C-alpha cells in the first residue's frame, strides 16, 4: 500500500523574524506549491525514483539525494536499517529559491516515513528530527522553514525542550504575492553576506520589530504589523545580490503593495496586500519585469494545513 504526502512551500524569516519566524504558502488558485513524496514497502534497502518539474536539477546518484538520506537517517533512528522502502520524490520547488525547497523535501519524506512505520515519533519529536536533518544541509539547525512547512500557518520559533515552536495568529485578509525570478542562490553564500556582528542599535531594532509584529498579530492590528514588518538584519546585505530586487520593491510600493521583503535567503521575494486586485496587479508586474526563464509568481494565502497525506 502506498502513501503520498504533500509539504507546502514556506517563507523563512518573513522579513521581520530572522531564523525565528516562518509561514507556509498556499496559492489561491488551488495549485500545489511544494514537494510530494510517495512511499511504499520494498523487498530490501532504499529505492528512490524522481519526478516533477525540477527533478532534472537533483543529483543523479540516489544516495546523494536528501530524500534518500532522510530514509537512511530515519531507519537508523528507528533501528530498522534492514527495512525496505521505495520512495518517489516529486520535486516541484526549485533548489536555492528561498521557498524552503530542501525543507519541503525533508518534511515530506520524514512525515511519509513516520506514517509508513505507524507513527513511532510524536509531533514534537518528528519536528526535532526534521530540524536536525535540515541543519545538516544548511550548516546549522533552524526551524523557520521546516516548522511552518510541517505544521502550517505562521510559526514562531521557541526552541525550548518540548516546545520547538508555537503558531501565532495571521491576518486572514492578507494576500502574499511570491515571485521566484528563475535563478538559484546558495543559502550558505547568502548567509555569508551578513556581518558576524551587529551594532547594539540594530539588535534593538530587530527585537522591537519582531516583538511588535507578534503583538500586532494577536491584536489583529494591521497598521502596526505592516509598519514593523521589515528586515534590519539580512536584507540590507542580501538585497544587492538579488538581481532586480530593489527595483521590484520600489515598483510594488508604487502599485500600492503594503510591504515587500525577501523570502528566506532569496531570490524569491514576497509582497503583501489586503486587496486582491492590487495583489494580482503586482503578480502581473513581476511576471513581466522580475522573472526570467523558469521563474514563476503566485498570489497566496497562508497554508494553514501544513504537511498532509493527499
């Protein structure tokens, strides 16, 4: 018996919350924006097949694929290295896009494996495994993609024993326009652009903005949330490395979008509006001026369901 799992794309940081805030995305047209993993029993060992629009960008050797490595990692933790599983990865997110591509594959694979073996790990334990494995890829453990991808909605990272993250309220009338320009940027290289130390005033601004955004989310104070939804830690250093980003931000502001930021480490950008007509105009502008071959744009709401069997 086979099982197919879908894990949505996600925005790490959400501008204001570097490594501490993340949100899952759902295109309003009903299309899937995320990877799928199917699993079934095999005679022995790990088997991996590839499908999807971005499968051709993945390593040719199955053992180099993160889904294959997830299976090996999971079976070792379970003490069932000899078990046979066949996995199929439908790769629908481009690598290095700023949309949580690796997190989507990791979360879908580990969720599928956990279901296949009758849920040996509870929600928090499985999330911890997801973060640990994602950390192997990016170089450090951070949950701002895997947590919203797995659990859905807007998630605030706590990283406490037994409480890795907590959902915070979102603004249900907001449209999130996301645009991937068609180029890939290494997360490690984009992190390296940031300075090793910050001035005290910048750290204070970061803490004030993030705490005010969380407060505004609970109060449903849109004006305050938009006023503080800004990135003082990463965007000043990353924006010049993303072709056309600064020009796009200015154009989107002129169209009436409320705020614009970098999704994850880029090059995907996000822009927020409470007006569907404005969001659709922004999407059209981005399709004409920001995208290159292979790029795409979507008008999204937040995906409140997270990872699930489909």
